[in-house]
């Protein structure tokens, strides 16, 4: 199973990313530390120069680009799939198309997590939910035509009121028949808030899970909080998911967080924990 880290080439308001603004250092250090690849958090991936830069850094480090995280479009630009504003929703869909085009050049997946935003007009919650779900269906068709997997990430109730649990994500995938293109990306930080039993959840939905984000209860590296992640990883290792991703705050430093996380995960996979 691949172990990767979430990084970003630019400074951003979204905190749980390693080496913010220093992609070259990220690739260099992660390779030295034993990571297999990166998950690249991008605000906009339509710039051809960015593609070339990423290609060069990955070639030099021999790392894989495994997925594209897209939440910066919501955090920085306000683009959202579940907004009632048709213009912002259309811009969000177009931005995701760009991410899919970018990802297709690397054989990477694209994540729909924070970019879906939240429904801020509760009186229209059913209408806006339908609009957002239809947007996901359209994006999934676009991705399928380009051979790109969509990873749908449940996010806790304090950050959004849409798709909070793994069950929510599964229900959407099944309702629209998206099993061929969309898989679930649980995150242990969010699961610790939303799921009654993380182990039971991953066991129940293992066949629909594509990857796992690992962060501890305090959003620091696994091993720096109180979540017992070993049985969760064991279940997903048996299910042969695409990767385990380290999406954590860069504390005390990006280097220290990366080292703690990969040691903890590797010890679990070797049965030492």
C-alpha cells in the first residue's frame, strides 16, 4: 500500500498540509523519508507551467502524484458545488474539470472534499442538495471519460452540512450509480467526530473505499493524539485501497510531522503496533 503526504506548492488558509509553499523541499524530504508519493493540494491547475514544474519535481524525486486535493477553490475563492449561486457553482464545476484534466496526465485521482462547500440557506437545503449532487454526477462523467477516479471525502459537521459520514457518501454513490468512477475517501480526523465506530465503518464499506486520510484527533500526525488507528489501517490494508494519505498540520515542523506519521503507519503495517 502506498503511503503519501498532502502538500501544497503555495501558501493557503487551509492548514493541514505539509511544506506549504515549498514543493521542491517537500518532494526531496518525503522521498528521503520513505514516502511513495504526494497528494497535491491545488487552488487552480489550469496553468501549463505548473504541470511542467510538477512533472520535473516528481521525475527528480521518483515520487508518484497520487491525487489532487481541491478544497482551496472553496477556501480561497468561495467556489462551491452546493451553493445556490449558479455562477459560483458553474465556476466550481469548471475548476474541477481543470483538476481532472491535470490529474489525467499523471494517472492521479481527484478529491471532492472541502470544495463542495456547505448549504448556507437551510430553507432551501433540499433544492441545493439536489443541485450539488447533480454537479457531482456531471463531474464524475467528465472524470470517467478521462480515466480519472473521483474520491469523495466525508467531512465533519463543524465544517460542512453536506456528506458528513461514510454512509452519506456511500448513499450518494449508490443513488446515482457512480460505483465505477467514485470511491470514498474517509479521513480519521473527521471519522473521529462523525462515526460511532471507525473500525466497523471501514469494514462495512471497505469495498467502496478508495483511500484513507490519516490524521490524529488533534489534526496532528498519527501518533501525536489519541486515535487508535491500527485496526482501521489493518482493515483497509486487507481491502487493498489505493493509498494511505498523511493530511496533517505541519507541527512542530513539516519534517517532524512527516517522520512521525510514516513511522507510525509503517509500524502498524508491519504489525508492531
